[in-house]
C-alpha cells in the first residue's frame, strides 16, 4: 500500500468526521453518567428521536437543514426533561441493574413506537445542495459534508468547554460531579441542575442523530445499533469529561476508519480489542478520575 | 347418550378433515421486526396481492397464511420459527426466508418436517441442495453475478474490477460468481473488500476509499438491498468515484426499486444485472405494477423481493390445484417441478433437476426521465438462465 498525501489526508478527514458524530452524540451520555452516576442506555433512543424530528421536519414541513437541527435539539431536550422529571428522577437512588433495565426497556419502547407510527424503513437525510459533493482543499478533494461536520464538531467542543469551564452553570456541574453532597449543602439546586443537564445532553444527542444520519442512517434500530460505540467512547474518554470524550471520539473515529480501510476482514474486532486492553490498563478511561 | 357423543365426535372429525382439504395452511417465515422488516412487508404484500388478483385460480380451496417472525439474519430465530410453524401450527407448506443464513439454519428442520418449503428471497446458490424440500422462486446469487461478470468484461469493456461485498454467505457467493465469469472473460479482480455484516448498515466511506485508491474500471458491489443500497449510492456519489472514472455495477440490490427515487442523481448511470425491476417492459409487469400501486398506494412500488413473494404464491397455488388441496411434501415437490408461468419478470419455470428457478437476466442502466424521476432501462437480456453455480458444478453447488 502506497501512502500518498492524498491517501493520508482522506483517511484523517474521513476518520475525524466520523469521530465528530460520535462526539456530538456521546457527550451528553458522558455528562449524565459523570454527573448523576446514571447509566442511561436510552441515550441512543434520544439521538434517534432527534434524528427523526430533524429529517421528518425537513421533508414534511419544508424546513431548512439548520433550522431543522434547532427544532430537533429543542424538541428532544423538552421531551427528555419530561422523561427525566417523571421517570428517571425516581431511579436516581436505585441500583445500577434497575437503572439499566429501565433505560433499555425505554429504548425498546422507542423502537417499537417509531416502527408502528413511522415505519421500519430507513429515513434518508436530504442534505442542502451546498453540503453535497466535493470540496477542493488544495492538497486534496474531499466530501463537503465531512468537512462541514469537522467544523461543526470543533465549534461545539470549544463552546462546550467554555461553557463548562467559564460559566457559573458549568462550575455548578463540575462541583456536583466532584462532590454531590458538598455541592448540595452549598445551596446548588441539584434537581434543577440534573434536569437541565439531562435535557441539554439529550438535545446534543438529537443533533448528533441528525448530523450523523448521512453516515449512520436512521431507522428504528438506531437506538441500540450504535449504543455500543457511544458507550465505548464514554468508557475510553472517562465519564464526565468533555475533553476526554472529544479525544476518545477522534481516536476511535480515525482508528476505526484506518483499520476498516486496510484490514476490512477484521471488521470492528480491533476497536473492541483495543477498548478491552485500554480499560484493563486504565479502568477509569483516558481522562477519567480514579474513583 | 353414548351414541350421541360418538356420532357428534365422528361428525366433528369428518368436518375437520373436510376443512383441512379445503383450507391449506402456509407457514410464513419472514423477519417482521428488525432490519429486515421492510423486506418482509414487500414479500408479504407480493403474496397477498397474488391471492387477491387470482382469487378464481385458488377456488375451491382457500389459503391461510400463518406468519412467524424470523427477527434477524442470524439464523437461530428463523430456525425456531420454522420449527414452531411445523409442530405448533401444523402448516402444510412453508414459505419465506429473506436471509440466506436463515434458510441455511432452517434446512435440517425442513428436511425432518417433510413439507414443501418455498424460498422467496434467500439467494445463496447451494441452499436448494441443503434440503430436498426446498424450491426457490427468487434467484441464486449466480443468476446475477455470473452474467454480470461476463457483461462487465465484454459489454462494458472493463479490464480491472474491485469487488466490495457484505460479509455473509450470499456476499461470498456473489463475489465467487462475478470473479469466475469476469476473469474467465479476460478481466482481473484486483481487490476484494468485505464490508461488514448484514445486521447493520456500516459507514461505507473507508471501504469505498480503499476501492477508489485502487483505480479499477468497475467497482462491483453486493449488499443486501434496502438501507445498505441507499448508503452505497450516497457514498459512491459523495466520494467522487464517478468523476474518478470508476463505474459502479452490481446485482439489482444496489438499485432496489423502493430506494431508487431517494438515491437522486448519484444513481444515474449505475449498471445492474438482475431478474426483475419495476420498469420491465412487458404486459404482465405493467398489470402487476398498476395493481400494486392501486392496492398499496401510488408512492409505493414492487421490487425483486415483492416478485419473489408473488411468484412464490403462484407456485403454491399451482401445487394446491395439482394435489387437489391435499398437500404431501413429496407430491408437492413433484408438482412444483412441472411449474411454468408467464411472470411479470418474464418466462419463469422450476428446473426439475435443481428445484431452482429458470429465468431471464436483464442488464439495466439507471436513467433520469424528463420528469426528474429515475428509472431503469434494459440494455440487453440473457434468456432462460439456469443457476450457473449448479450448471458449472462449482463447490458447494456441484
């Protein structure tokens, strides 16, 4: 195999773009896990719900791509806050097995509901013409949408990092992640914090569901199909760390792309094997704090 | 009192046996949930449409469909469904099977159950050898792969090809068929890329990037239709492979009728080899497509899966009539071997030696009409193709 600049550039761009989708979906999962210690296996279902809202509102209401993303974010966040207040909040003190059973059951309900009301088939995302085709970057021509995803992903990670590190709300989340009881005794309204963070995380998942539909497709099985990948990203990056999730997404995105390209026989085997090795070495993930 | 009970029991028994002579129970094994759900719906609709349009051909018998969920392409659940259809529902005939692994896993159960089993999709060539009770009304992968290999070298003038395939039995079969014919006609397969399993649609970008780097004349792709197909054409367009001079070719799975319009301009110029698409120009097909749209909606279309169900039901009705509603596995197989019909796909018969189908293969190109709609134009027809895998005795077929 000859490595040309074009070769390497296309691999990096393809892998990073895939990683960005992973990041956008997984960041909410990581924060809820770090903040609430809650294993939300229905996270993929919220990503799917958001994706459906985005794709269907574009198709049936004639909304543009960017406004549709905003609608998907807001509606999914709103729905998830209702779920959080009515259902999730009852299980915060329950055992992990109860939480896992509840959330996986919820994912199945989403799958069945979408199959019944929308249908079992894939919902194709129709990109606006500006995002289709190829873009000439000088050294290499690459698909425009991948480059768009990379720009969006970088913008999101910068915004999230600033929000997390530089705002009062971010400080409250960090305080609650580090020591929940101390944060509560300092007068932080933990219930409100949880609800908002949960809604925000689900909204991000919705964005990821819509943005990633071009690569990952969108059908009722989405809720479970990619869940393993989202969980791997959180496990590798460390729960509750935005930078950790970002780096883990990029590493997994690029590695998966390169391995699939050069060793297609192995399939996804390598990613799982590498994850096992990494977790044996650092059970808390690359950027997580040891518990 | 005792006499009356006896008489009543006897009357019941007689009426039950009469009912079983009138009503034939067909057990359907399809993935009604999960990734194959839309395929199951297409085959279901094909079967039901045949029964609706040909009610007079079924009389005086009636056909009852008993459906069980095969769930996924893994085999186990489908095997359980086959077993339950035989032992709990006591069906007279089995039908269905979208995925090859499911038909492969069900084969021993079908053999033990001694009931005719009509395969309406699963296309791995050697499946019909796995049970003497299997009859196929869909296709073998070699029906498309082999003629496509010849056409790629002779009609498209390709010297080099890269093959990308979904890594499960029919994918390997399609690769073997294409490679044998293409290399036999002077071409060279320069790379073979397994592209993940059938259970989920992967991101095709890395695989297609690899194919693009190899710069072949044609890129032959097999995927199990459906969402895989939409993703294939999208990725082909987005990576600029056409501009790089690489033609995308394959069996009709890559241009499944139900997905074609959503593929957009990226699909224009794709060349496929297949036994059916909804644009075939014959009177039987025009009637079939019109009836389909009337029944299921103007925005729906039949496709190669629907025709597998439709022709499969035609075969079942033929057998029910031949055997006068009393279905026995061995007699049913004998009756199946005499089946010939004028199907929407063209002339159709069952090869008495292999219990596999004999039919035309059409080389087609996707074109865009003035109304902006995509359709498939037949470039040439190879008549009456018998499964080449068995004709050439390629292991494990021969």
